[in-house]
């Protein structure tokens, strides 16, 4: 079985050496074994969205991804927010199996359940 690796940075600005190191490891592992290297964008921070910087940095450094937002492939979608229907399907399955449940508590109520150490608990309210 050929490995599939992914690099999934948060596109909040310029890539730093830690990002590039993670991309390099994923790239080398996949290429060493004849696998697939994927770029997936974690677009949770909508105010700072710099995918072009990430793609250009990977291009300049020779870390060519096999699949990604502008390439396509079998492991898409490649933008996290576009994967919401997939996440919703599995969340519903967990709820249906009794392994998860809906919570309609306010942020303030949940924060009030945190202990002095900052670790939260949930009372299944």
C-alpha cells in the first residue's frame, strides 16, 4: 500500500521554518514510498487567509503536491470548510449511536464548569 501524506497548514500568513519542515517530512515520506502528497488548507481563520503564500512557498522549495485545492484528486475537498458535509455526516452517526450528543449551552455556561486549573468538565446538561 502506498502512503498518502498531507500538509494542512492554517493559511494565516507567511510560512515559518516549522511549517516548511512539516511539509518536507510529509513530502519525503510519500515520495520515498511512491505515494501521494496532499495540500489541504485549514481555513478556520477567515480574517487572515493567505493560501497563495503557502502554494508559492511550496513551489519555490520544490515541494510539489500531487493533490490540492488547485489540482484536484481523489481525496478532496481540500479546503476544510468545504468538508463540512462530511464532518456533519459522521457527527450525526456518532449521535445516532449514542457516542455524542447535542449541546446548546452558552459559551459562558461551559466556561463556568472549568475548574481552577482551567480544565473543563461537562455535566451532560
